[in-house]
C-alpha cells in the first residue's frame, strides 16, 4: 500500500541525503512491511505549505509500539530506497531494494533494456 505523508523540510532533506533511514509515526494508517511512503515536503510557514518536493521510500521493517518504551499507538519504520531511486533499476531482474522475499539470494541476472 502507498501512503502519502507530509514531512518537515529538515527531515525531508535528511532522508533525501540518506542520513535518516527511519520514520517515527503515529500508527493511524495500519502501516505494514512492504508499504511505500510518499514523503511530501511540508513547510507550514509558507503560503502554500506543500513545496512540491516528494520522495518515495520502501518500508522494510517496522517496530510497533508497546515495546522498549514506545507508546502503543506509535511505530518506527526502517526505510530504504524504492526501485525508482535504485541504481540497479531496469538493469537487473531483482535489485537489493526489491527483494521482498527474504530467502532470495544475491544472484542477479541481467535483463535486456529495450529502451
């Protein structure tokens, strides 16, 4: 499932640069591993708060609330690049970021790019 969520500019920048690889959220959308987050930069100080900048990230792990002092209604999601941002996109059949099947090995097979 794809979730469009707003995010403050400083956090958007940190995710875009690869420094921030997690997202802490209220779990009001029933987030699941395998979901995609569309992070939309949102600056409430502007007249039009949505800046038009957005990035997609794949949710590859979730720590649900109720453990380690995390409130029950919260979750921490581990994020990785989606295929659109992956350097192997359209070059190999399965890139590292696409391997949703945990048993899959790193045996890549080159596919022809008919572009």
